[in-house]
């Protein structure tokens, strides 16, 4: 009963966080649409700061980091998350497939929103790296945040010692990829924030579905076999014979 209750708690928490993040994403999207794609909140200030602080080494480092948020790297890391999450070969294959499904479906949702919103990017003269497509939500930010979330969930489920530090490092990578998009001038900060909110929301829904539908063996790695009572190493005493002397 307790295991089932724990799973329901996980599913409820993940679903609540996911729906909350998606609600915030929907609000931000409506604000972006209502403003006709113009810069919002701190967009101009952060863009101006990045323009004024671009030494050559920092730009080169940002380009290297931002490259890890697209292409084959996120998908390879999603597969790695599945391998870490599973215990048996079958579980690892299933977990890798589910991780890829979460990442790919999240990308499909992002692409649909991006096409509908059609927000222009910052001025091309400010760009310090290649970019294509519309701005909102940021593709690199969404992909890196979703991938980081999958890895953090995997090491939380099956991780080794020191997994807290590892989770912090992974989370920082996911966040920094998004920030490099602002630093390199190809996104507004609200594009990146939208990508983060979409990723958290989508991961929450996927985790809610996994906690609700996957079998216990996959979630806990423990089979539901009955535990036999321990065998006594000697014959129990007969209460009726207590205090009697043994016959000679």
C-alpha cells in the first residue's frame, strides 16, 4: 500500500508542477503575443549588457557551450539518462525510448508554439553565432533544460554517491546553455524563460504519466515477491513440557 501511495504522491506532485509551469508558459506566451513580439521586461537591459561585455574568450566559450544544446548531443544524453535509470537491459531500453519520446515530443510542441507566435529575433547585427527560425520559445533552452531534467531524474532514481553535486552540475549546464543564447545576441531573455517553463511543464507531465503507468519493478527495481518467514535453527519448545525433566 505504501509503495502505491508513494507513486501516487510522485505523480500528483509532478503533474501539479507540470501544469503550473505550463500555465506560466501560457501567460508569458500571451504577453509576448500581446506585445507583437517586442522586447519585454528585462530583455533590452540584458541584451545591452551582453553587447557591452563580449571579450573574445568569453564569446568563444559561449559558442562552445551553446553548441551542446542542439544536434546529436542532447539526444545522446537522453539515451544516457535512460541507461542510468534502468536496472536490467530491458528496462534500460524502455527508459531510453521513453526519454527520447519525451524530448522529441517536447520539441514538437515547442516548434508548434514557435510557428504560431512567430516572434522576431533580436537585430542580426547583434548576433555572434548562427541562428535560424523564430525566437520564442528558444530551441536551445528548451532542449538543454529538458535533457538536463531527464538526467537529473535518472541519477535521482539510480544515481551513485555524490549525485546531489552531479545534479547541480547538470542543472547549471542546462541553464547556461539558455543564457548563452542571450549573451550571443540571438534570443531575448523571455525567449529563454519560455523555453525553461515549457521544459519544466513537459517533464512534469511525462513524469506524472510514467509514475502512473509504469510497473513497480521499473520504478523501484524491486520485484513483488513474497518474503518467506525466517526458518528457526532449532525446534520450538513445547510449552506443555516446560519444567519437566527429561526421561533417563
